[in-house]
């Protein structure tokens, strides 16, 4: 199955391409418009309203959980750039006494190394960020303070702030789920969120972590499937009321084959008490690579997006064939979203938001825009790149799919819905888009 649906060249009028090139060049010198979302509506009739966990966002762009979302200033940076979403660094769950079954994940990060990487499957090159470290390593009280300060910023600036948690997962041979960690951590985060003026429900990510994909646990297939089935209900049961939280599962790329990887998504879709949404899917794992004396590291780049898109396409095919329920499961896409073109590819599989990490850390020479923060420069690249930008390829997809209302407004959420439904109705979606 070909992982990419879009062709090499867009089918757009020269006048439209000229406008995009003009905007790219002038904004690279002057910086982005103060209200970028409004500019896109006026100039390109493009409404970027998005959705995460069923909650409306000003646009689909978000910071993924990690080193770029672990303090107040990083959340403020996202707000200043006009992002729609920030997922906070993953905290390790604990009980009321401070005990953490997953304490091995609370490791302080090393310096991040941003590197070029060549695909093992295609001629493409991309970027990856490597570091040693896992979850939140400071105190739990400090994390709650981050939740409060970040949510206050988010409420004032229309940015959704999402806590991320690594809860206890039973090891092979372990029969008991440490529900006291689910109870204490979930309630404490909810209290901090509400204290900052957060409105219920709280969107909460359960992070399965890329490092998990390299552990012995990921080799236990049925155990991993049991995690997918059980975790959403445990988090809901920990809240004062089940509807106080919307539970998302951030799925990992396992070392297993595509069949098992697809099964992870399938189980998330058809579980009796399933998650409200899925984040798909972060980082590949190389058990042989050594970084700063540690063997086995996670990585990104074009092979990551190729696998993610391939698996998401297979999900749509299975739904079309009737082997999986056709009911929607909201998806937040992550993994090598290094261009607007790739974001459109994720949207055409039904992703209604995007989480980015590597693109916000590239060398300054990789951004055409010379002013502003790296997040702002990345947004310029995502939207306005004349060859790989979101505007070019969203307009191409809309034209090919005959999507759009009589008012002429192109709505991102309808593009995601139309792409997903077209995949359900036709195995020839790539032909429609070519």
C-alpha cells in the first residue's frame, strides 16, 4: 500500500500559486500576520478550526509532550505563536504516599541532538531529535504548579493545555493494577486544572511512551492489548465523575510488525469502554543504536511518517471492508509532521489535530523566515512553503475531493472528515487525489 496519497505536483491555478509564493517571501522578511488564523480566512477562505478530544481549537497545530512543554515559558511561547494546543511533559503517576510503580521513567533529559536522518525505505532525508530521558523528573507538586500556570495561560490565550500521564501498567506476571496511582494522580491534576479556571471536561493523554516500544514489555502482545482495553476505564473511574475527563491514548510504534501495530489501533477502536481519542503515533525504536553510552534509542524522520500513514490507511481500508466498526474515533496525528504536505496526508486519514516536536527545533538555516521564535518560523514553513506547504496541498485536496460549501469557505475539519469518509467509501482515494 502506497503510504502517500498526494501526487508530486499540485493541481492549482497559477494565480493561487503566485499568491502563496508572494506571501511566503514577504512573511519570511516581515514575520507572520498578527492574527494568522484570520489572515488565512480572508486571503485563502481557509478556516483552520480544529478539534482535539472533541474540544474545538483555533487551529490544529500543537506542541507534543516533551522538553518543549515542561515549563511556563514554553507554554507562553506556544501562545505567542498562536498554536491551538500544548501537551505538557509526561508526569509519572504516583499514589498519595508518593510511590511510583513506573519510577524508572522519571529520568532527567540529556542535551538534545538534532540530526539529519535518511530514510531506510525511500530516497528521502528528514530530521530526528535524540536524547536520553523519559518523563517528568521533578516533584509532583511542581508538575501541578505547571498545570495551573499553563492552564491560566491557555485560558487567556485560547490555547488548549493537556496534561500527559504515564500510569502504572502491569508487568508480565503481575496481576494487580495499582489503581491508587490512577486515583490520586487523576484527581490531583483535575483539581489543579479547575483551580486555574479550566472548564470540564479535562482532556488527558495516557502516554505509552516511545521508550516502552523498546522494552521487554512490548514483546508481550496480549499484555499490551490488555493495557489498551483497560486503561480508559481506570482513568474515568479515578475522576469524581466519568464525564470530567476525556481520555486519549498516545500509542507507540512497537518493534512488532505492521499487523500487530494495526491491531493496537483496532483494539482502541472496538474496546467496549474505549478511549475518547487516540494520538497516533510517536517515534520508532532502534535497539542497536548507541547514544551517549546508552544502547537503544527512539528516533523519527521519514520512516516514522511512512509507517504511521501506512497503518492509518490500513485502518480506513479495514473499516471500508467491514472488518472494523465504521464509527469515528478522533485522531490526533504525530510523527514527522515536518511539512504542511505531510499534515494534509494525516488529515486525509481523519486526523483533526497535529502534535509537533522536531520541526520546532531545526537549525535556524532550515527556516525561510528570519525573525521570530522557532515555533513561529515553523508555522511559516508549515503554511506557506510553495512546494510543501499546507495551503498548497489543502487547496489541492479540496479541489480533487470536490469538498467545500456554497459559501466558498474551506474548513479544515470538513477536509479531515471528507478524506476519512472517502477512504471508507473508495479504495481509490489516491486516484481521486492524484
